[in-house]
């Protein structure tokens, strides 16, 4: 998972011009789209009729293919950022366009346009059609709107909240951080909101619309003590409304960010080598996501490049381990009412009491494996292909008490937070940076640790998960993205306290000492 | 398109000023690209499209905002810009936020950077498919019976950007970019399926290696991963392969940026003029490399670019300081970001160096990890090979190196003669002594 900063985003969009269009004739800024929640949004705002969709789908299937789909997107993003005590910059970005896909077996033709008009759409469809070389195929004669459950209803559109209301959110976090400790030297903070409206139309006649909100509030703190500096941060968010960011939450955010920076002054680097690792509840699930989850995405298995390619039905973990990928958790960052190719949001059991039971599927892999799609077909934007991707991935709670898990370790580390994870799908090997943690010595948490890496192997880590506690915690962050194949999508995750009996810890010293 | 793009940028500035902006900078960009990949000897993905966009930065009453859009029709843009100006007025005043002093725009080099391939327009769909097929064929052939999966891909793009500011800046840049890559997954012992790849990027099609070489390179690099295992923790010399140096160098560079210095997030903030690395460590920022991927005549602020020696034989000479943070720091600005970064190559090949060192680890990839720009501490996973008596003897996986940049670069003992040219960062392989590589 990586946090995409606005700076990175601007670089990406500026150089490659990935960002898309504004709405013709609509006022710019913190948009007030009064009709955003009504059905048939794209028809009302942009004249996208069923007839037009069917004409474009017919063009996409003009050379045959198994199916085609259209993905319309209108996204409005805003950032307000604070530095040196003042909210002194704001950015906005509007994405508008349609992606047109023709699928033949596992082959994909793809075109897109930023102009929601017949001619450019037909042109994009003709590019998509080139993947097939057979007789034209007709799309379904009638489009049927899908009825979807809503896992992230909005009482108030994000776009209807004025800029003036956003500024105090950020300012108050900054002020709270400075009030908490004299060691705080610098604070940067920001609020981001995104309101994404999509319409998926498929050649088999399905039509699904969704409105996906996403917000987060973050703080990054630099603390100074005796000439040394440390930096840490935190964020809260998800598919949340403005009302989520109460004073209590903002104060909690500031407290966590400050505490995380200040504790690093006392942190040591643990000895390097193999040792037991206790994963704390919540955000350590990034490890589950990266080291295990990616290997269970069906495209990697369909191509036989995942280490899990031959393991369906086999024991991959102890019987107390159950792993879920879920699009239905209320307001979680990875929740989806419908995926980006028209499959309704759902809960998928990947590992059931230690047995690998399912991969995460999009339509292409589901057809390959002769199973139903699991609602994991996702894409970054209308400019991107669909890939099987995680939603909210978590390990269900186990039988142990968290304190017993810690007590069981004579010498090892307790990981509270990890970042910058990377995994090699084919081997299952991974590496993670431990941003917050503690030493475990004789069953007790002792000195804080910092600036180390943990390395291991996903399947081995799963097999080596020998204790699992009853304290499942879902992460409440909103700034995390998962990257795959050049695409970033928001994902959520959760984890109970867990013991991995052996992992490589990369500190600076050879085995034998600390401090 | 150049004139149309300039006209649109000029019009956008006019609209912003009439809506109350004191100053603004507008840029218009366009891109056309084709992206083709093959797997199992047939196209896996074919994608082609054009994009366009406007970015505008607005300065009003000492306040600042930035917006982007790609609807370039004037009626839509007019509302877009006018509303941007109104909302910018609601932000806090920032006395440091202005357009740059125009004196920094002056002195722009008058030269052709050679970033447009004259043959781009002649590139046919057939030629693209032929390239990708050749990558796949070559990889399959060299990978032999170890192959589980091979994906080959070719991407090409034509980009243009025109930039204008209300205080007299004017700039236009166009470029072509070609990218080819091959990726292979091989069967190893048990369930291990290592994946390796090769790639090249160039602004000229002729600047790319033959597609067969990319395919064969992907196979060779993948097969080299077979049997990878974790070794005992050891203090040992390492050689970081040229194409992978950027991962470690990038962590060091974070501490050279004006924002990190001003925000107290730089371990180099007070080290200007000091020796912070061994004499073998020199970094040159050279914006004038012919057909260089990072070449430019002006930077993001519009400053006329200059060649700069950032680190000279281990002494920190310069920082990357843009206009805004130069004002916050009270320093003279340099440039906000690197162009082409060059570490001057040494005299010996990696092979000769390995022979001389006897035993060590060649690092051919990194995994995860972190580099802390505030403290300089870093920790990263490595993939590579143990060599003994100058020869590769064992593939290495699941190991880690950690340390602090201020100490690490002092251990740089040699620079090889093999700069990696398919990147904005032209880095040769680097040799470090006494590095703790942790494993079992």
C-alpha cells in the first residue's frame, strides 16, 4: 500500500496527462452537483442514453468477441493542505471520460475518450474491437438497471460542502498537535475528498450506477529533541462523510501522530536475524494484503505465476485461520456496491479454517475457472483495464487472548505498523518496513524499535502463524492505495494480533545485541 | 498544435486575470499513445488513446491554488477558471507564494535537445506487433522448459506541453517516448515461481536495444533467480547493479529537496559544503544530455536550466531548491527537481571488480523497505547473487541491508564503467565495502 501525495499526483497527471475533463457548463470548484444522487446521472448530465450505449457496444463487438462493456466515470477530487500553521493551498481535479473494452477469451482491446459524445466514443470502440477478428456480435436488446445495496450512503454530498467548512478541520489538527508536546517542530496536515460517480453498461444488458465517496484527514509531525529529529504521521478516513470528522476524532488523530513521532526518540534498532514476530491488531494487515492477498488474485493464478496457483482446496494455514476479502463493510475504504465491470459487491471467503477455497475473480478469470465473478474486477479510472483486485481484506479473529500471544515470545519483535511493502507474487517473498513497533523480551513489550525491515515468504508466514488473538481490528485509514500493474485503487484491511513464529528482521547489527 | 496550445494558455490567463487573479501560470498538454502486450503468442491487451489537459495555478491576494482539467472548450473553461479564482480567495495568505522573479527565466540555452524521434510518424501497427512478438519469441526460446509464463509489451507515446505565465514565461516542449519490456515467470523448486524482467526506455526508437535482446534479457534475469535463498547474516562487500542504484540514491536525494530542508525533514540540511560521502561519490545534474529522458531547457518554475555538480567527490555542493521554498528558506533558488542525474562512470567493468573483490553480493533488485529523509536511516530487502572468486555461485533472496545514508555513502569504494542509459538517472554499478547483509 502506498500513500499517493498530491505532489506525486501532479507529477503523474502533468507529465502523462492522465487526468481528465471538467463538466461542460458546470461551475468549477467545490462543486455543488444537485443531481448527483439521482438515478440516470450520466443520462441527465451528459445525455448518455441506453440507445447510445447500445450503439457503442455494437461497435465494440463489430469484429466479434465474448463481451464488451462501457465504464463511464465522473470524479471530483479536492485537497486542502496546511503547512507552517496555515491552510495555504488547495488543489482540485476533475476526471470525466468513458473506457470501452472488448473481451475475447483472456484478450482485451481497450479505447477511451474524454469526450462523452457519439463520434469519439465510436472511435474508441473501434480501437477496442481490434482485439477480435470474427463476425460481428450483437449486444443485448435491452439494458436492465441493477438494484444494488448501498454500503456507504451519503446524507450530504461531499461536493455540496463549501471550502470554508473544510479549512477548520485541518487547522484544528495542526493546533492540537502543537498543544500536545513542546517537542513538535513542524506539522503538515490536509483533508482530501473524492466523489466518484460511475456507470457500467455491459453487452449482456446490465447497467449499474454507483456513487463512491472517499475522504481522509491526515497529519504528519516532525518532532525535535536534543538536536535529533523524528517524523511520523497518521490518518483517518474511508468512504466517509464530513460529519465523521468530529472534534474527538481530530484530537485522536493529532494525539496518535504526535505520540508516534515522539516515541521514536527512545527507539532502538533490533538485532538482525530470524526471530518470532508478533503482528499487532489493525494496520499490520498491510502484510496480509501484500504477502498473501495479492497471490490470491485470480489473474496471477490463471497465468500460473502465483505461488498459490495449485493450492485451491489445500491446507495453507492452521485451522483457526480464516481470510476474507469483503466489499460489504460499511464505510470501509475498499467497499464496493458494485465492481468496475458490473458485479455486485459481496463477501468472499479466501481461506476457510486453513483451507484455500477461492481466488478473487474478475469476469475473465471467473470464466477461465468456471466460477461466478466475486466482485473483485476493479480499475483505477476509465483509462484503465479491469484487473482482479482486493477490496477489504482481513483475517478473522482467532481463539487466543492478545496478551497470551505476547507472553509466548521470549525474544522477538512486536510490529504495530508497517509500510512500503513489496511482494514477489511467484515466490511469495516480501519485504516490509516497520514504522512502529517494540522489542519483545521474556514475554513483555520493551523498547520501541525503528527503521528496520522485516522479510519473509507469504505462504510460509501463513503456515507459521501459530497463534491468533480474538481482537480483530479493521484499519480506519483513508489514504492508502494499492498498486498493481500501474494502477492504484483504494483498499481496506484488518487483522487480529498474530504470532508468526519466525521471520527475517533486518536491523544494522548482526545477531546478539541491541541499543 | 504549438500555436493553438499557446493561444489557449494565453486565453486561460486572460480569463483568470479578468476574474480577479493577480497572477497565474497555465499549461496545456497533449498525449497520444499506443500500448500493446502479448502472451501465449497472441495479443493480450491492445490499448490506444489520446488525452489532453489544462493545468492552472492561481495567485490572488497572496493566496494560491492549483487545478487541472481536460475539457479544453472555452465555454466550459471560462466557468472553471472564474470559480477557481473565487475559491482561492478563501484560503490563508501565504507571503512566500508568488510567481518566480522573471530574471530566472532568462539565459535559456538555445539548443535542440533531440527529444522528438523524426521516425515516430512512420511507426505502423504492424511494426509495433512485430516488436512485441520478437520480445516474446526470444524470451520463450531462451527461457526453455523453465518458462511458466511470458509477457511482452511495447508502448510508444508523443507528448506536447505549452506553458505560459502572466509575468512573461513562455515554454514549449515536445517529446517521443518508447518503452519495451519482457517479463518471464519460471518454475523453481517446489511452489516457487520467480519472475524477472528486462526493459528499456528511449526517446528514439533506434535508441532501444533490439527486441530480441530485451526478451533474452528477461529470460536470463529470471533464470538467474532460480534457487534463490537466504544466507547467513554477514558483513560483506556489495555491488549494486547500475539499473538498481536509483532505489538507494533516491533515498539520499530526498534530503536534498528544499521542502524537506525547510520542513526539518532533511538529514543533509546543515551539511552544505561538508564531506558527506567517499571521494568516489559525485552527482551531476545535467539538463542538456542529447535525447536524455530528463533533458529540459527550463524547469517547473520556468527557470533557465543549468548543469550543476550537486555532490563533488563526496562534498555536498548544492540542494534542489525551487522558487517557493527558496523564499521560505531565504536562500537563492537552484532548481526544484533533478533533470538527468549522472554519476560519472569509473574505469573497470563489474566483472573485473568482482574478480578483484573475490567474495561479495551483487544486488540485482530491491524489495520494500524505507529511507527516512529526516534521520538518514534506511532499510531495504535485496535480491541478487553471492559471488566467490569473482564468479556467481548462489542466488540470494529474502535478505536485507540497513544503515544510515551518512555512513553508507562513505563506504562507496568504486564506481564501475557501465552507466544505465535507459533512465533519467544515468547511474553505473556501485561498489560498497563492509555492508551488513542480514538473513538467517
